[in-house]
C-alpha cells in the first residue's frame, strides 16, 4: 500500500497513516495537498492518500475541504491524533546554543507561549515540520532547532531537547484517508457520512436540510460553511453525521436531495480512533 502524504518522512501525516493502516505501508511524500490529491487521482505512485482536515484548536482547513469537494476522491476513513510538538536538536546542542527554531507555521503557533521566555530565539516558518528536522540533521546546524514528532527525531538521529512544548495539551488533528471513487472500497460497515451541498436563499432552507438528519435519527457531528467561488455571498455546507443504523442512509440522502442543491457524498466510513502519543 502506497500512501501519499503532505510533508516528509517523520511528519505527523505519516504517523497518522501508519496508525490507520496498522501494517507495513510505503509513504509517498508530497510538497502540497494539491499534489497529494493529484497523486491519488492519477494513481501516479500512490494508491491512497491522507490529509489533515481540521484541528481542535485552529479549526477547519477550508482549502482541503474545497480540494476534496472538487476532486474525484472519496473519504474512506479517518484518524484522530494528539499533536505533541517536541524541540529537536542535533546531538550536543543545548537550549542556550539555539538562535533559531524552524517549523511549519501551525507548529510554531502551537508553541509560541513556550518561546516567550526565550526572546533571543528567532522562530522561522517553513513548509513542513519533518523537513525542518531533516535539514538541521543533514547540515549539522548546531544553533538551529526544529519542532516535530518523535518519529522525526528517530528518523533523523536528533535529540529531543524538550518534549511536549505545545501550549495546549488537548491539541488534536483529524486526518482523512482518501481514495479514487472508482477504487474506494464498498463500505457496507459504516456509521459516519460526509456530504456537501448548497441551499437556496429562502427562509428555513438550511433548517429543512438539517431536519432531514433529525428525522432519520442522524447525529450531526460537524457543519462547516465555505464561500462558493464566483458566487458572492453563497455558501457550500460540509456536513458530517453519524447513523445508528446505516439502513437509514438512503432515507437521509433522499431527504437531502429534496431539500438541497448540488448534493455530493464525500464518503461513508467508520468513525476514526483517537490516538494519544
């Protein structure tokens, strides 16, 4: 199984992918989420892909919602991972040696409170946590640290100078597994569904759509709106819901078809496991 991830070996995406599949997989690094989607759609070196879709602190990644909606991919699963940011350095480096710390903007944002006590350390944004770790190892950068995972430390022979420096210890990211709709497994054993749709500019139009879920006994777990490009002040809704009995799936879809516009089923799958690492 070849799984495309955004980032490099040792990134949190790789950890999430390995936790989901629970067996030996080949990780295919990609620079961007667009590239991940392209690799999976074209079957160019990747069978499936994984991408972050929301964070418990930062919220939804709207770009990835739209990317998924415009693709030929379906969600086939999900995994929740607690994000623990560690301060990584080359062996021998100490905190007082550091002049800079490099990492992804999100990782830096999650650790800013820690670095307030060290105004002499410059925080430098990069495109990936694992790439930053790799760079300080390859170039033996004694005065630069990185924020990253335990896996990144292991892969690049770095020391974890200080573990878990993120401000919020309840910081989780939800990752979704994606596959081409032609190859997506026929999910008979599912309890979670993701859809997207728009509604008309009429009073109660969104209420009617959500009442369909209520009438079918579905439990709404997520609703997210995003502007529709080229149609000012019109919005697309991304909705996740749980079903106690997947036999009611048809009832829900029929109801949404009658009360919404442009309904798209983004995936049906099992609720993901939450991992504490």
